[in-house]
C-alpha cells in the first residue's frame, strides 16, 4: 500500500495532535510483551482528548485505514499490535485521573492511567481499586479494560469487568457514545459496557472510564505455604474455599518458578527445602486487625490436612512486599530464561490438579518443559512452555499441536482458553475449540455492526474463515 495517505492524515488532523513517523517511535509501538512478535505500524498518533480520537477515527473510516489502539503495551496475546500496519493509536498521553468521587465511591479516568498510580491516588483517600495485575506498575487502565484483566486479588474482588460502570467510547466512524451510567444498577437496554470490556479494541476506542471503588482494607496477613508436590498444593486450593474462607489472594508457584525468579532478581532470601515442589501464597485482608487471625485459624488446619509444610508468616509490610515482589517477577524471570510461549488457561478451581497433570503429560509427550504459576484461587494457571532444547522445527510445527491438545483438555474440564490475557493475535487459531461455528458467526456479526469496514484492530480474536 502506498503511504501517501500519511501526509493527508497529518494535514487533516487538529492542530496539536501528535502524528509521529520517526523510526524510534515506530519501533516502540511495534512490540508488546508477547514472545518475540514484531509488527511496525506505518504511523503513530498520540491524542490527548476524545475529540482528537473522534477526528482520527472519522478520517480513518473515510479512507479505510486500519487503526490499532494501544496502551502501555504490556499485553501477552499480541492484542495491541498493528498486524496490518496502518495507524497505531497510542493512548499513553491520555493519562489523567479526572475525578475521584469520594461520596459515591467512584473514579473517572482516561485510559492511559497506570494502574498502580490509580491505586496509590485513591488509597490516599482511604479508597481501594482492587484490580491488581502483576504488571500494575506499568500496565494501563485502558489495556486492562480491553483485556478484562484480573490479577491476584480477583479471587475476592473480581476482574476488571466487575469494576467498570460506564465507558466513553469512540466508534469506528468517529461517533462518540456513553455505554452505560454512573450508577451501581442499570437495567436500561443492552449492556454495551460489558460488551466493550474484553473486546480488545476491536469494537471501539475507550477514551474514558468510570470505575467503582471500595473502602480500603487496611490490614493484611500473608502466608507462603510449602508442599511436597504441586498436585497437593492444587488440591489445597479448593479445600480452603470449602472451609468457608475467602482469601484476598491465593497464588500458586511451582518450585521452578521460584528458582528462576531468584536467579533473575538475585534475591535468594527465601530458602526452600529439597523436598518442596510448590508453594501457595495466601493473603487475607480486613478492616480491623483483630479480624485477621480468625481467618488464618480457619486456613491452617486445612493446609495441614492437605500435607502442607510449615507456613512462612509475613507479619509486617516489608516481609509481605518481599514475597509479593517474588511472585510479581515470575513472568519476567521466565521470559529471561528461554524463548517461551505462555498459555493463560483457566478451569473450575477444583479441576486445577487435573489441569496441572494434563500440562505435564502433554509436555512429556511433546518433549517440552513448562513452568506453571498463577491465580490458583480462580483456577487460572499460567503455563509457560520453554523452548529449551527443542529444535526450531519442533517449536514451529509440533508445539501448536501440543497447545491445541492442552486447550482441548481445558475445555473438556469445563474451562476455557484465557482467564485474563485475552485472545489477541496468538490464541485466535484455537477459538474453534471453545466455540461452535454458530457462536463464532454471532461474534463476527457483532464485529460487523460496530466496525463494518474492519478497520479497528483487524485480525484479532476471531479466527480467519
């Protein structure tokens, strides 16, 4: 395609709207955190207002130019990559916290706001935004909404969709809509807010979000619990909930995940006995300190009955931060250790032992090693497949068969392909495992209504027909 349209775009945009085409910016927007994918856009646009986004979309629609919105590019499914070139719509300058409504426990934000920054800002007012991805220090609210992100505290507080009340969205033709209302209840028409959450920028461009808040639980306790086998650790997860306990986080880490992270960070302060093969990281929270111990007293007998070793109790904020630091760096550590692929499998949590068994059995059959960790309380297991000594041919030709076998097992267990990372570019070939042809046809119909020209984040989510 001729790139003469770029000059026309620059001339047509409002004064002050950044349209960038230098090599450094193009390369910055060509990657996210998904494997080694590289898709350079033709041009990068950096708006600061909804009006500017609307002007861009109106022009792009008139000229049929692809537009791929992106936030902080921390995604793990290739969802924000411009696979057809065209315009990369970077939302990083739309990064204002517009209003904190303390009376109604709500906050209005632009999509480029970094999650941790939002959490810190509302915490100063005694409020709590609980969606807490491992990349919270670098990922943005807009990206979280696009992927319906979760994180460790989703087990108690839910994922992004549970916190979104209303969105301002620019549609493919430049029209601007509000998807809902800033109310806790809304039974007025189709729920376009929830349709937009998790749609990965394929239906519209989110330029503002109204999010729920809660009072901040000021007190936390944290346990790191060793197990002689990963299966025992997974069995303990369901037992904890059956005992009537509701942790604020319940994370699973294989021994190899911790060892890789210790090597990556240089922090070897956690000592593991030779017989330990997995850990659960269990957090409880409360508004009063005296409410913590009863929760722990309910958990400890369950852990003992499931064969756990002696828990490590992090009784102050510094000790807790050290353990969370270890957990949050696992993904980076795995990525640094080998070429890898990460699958974001999720099953009913009682099926976690079956899922772990399936992962290891498939790895043995196809000759790959895997490092598993994730949000055990949600049944969400991140399966990191390491290339290791696999040949390039096996990696390219045989591994997709293994991944298909894994997803087939997951769906048979009542699970699905992604718990929080989205489908994006890398998982769309497997969508036929989770959905019937009729179901996929309905999704394509929705896409067509919102984006008849197919210019919004093309070639994502839906498999090629």
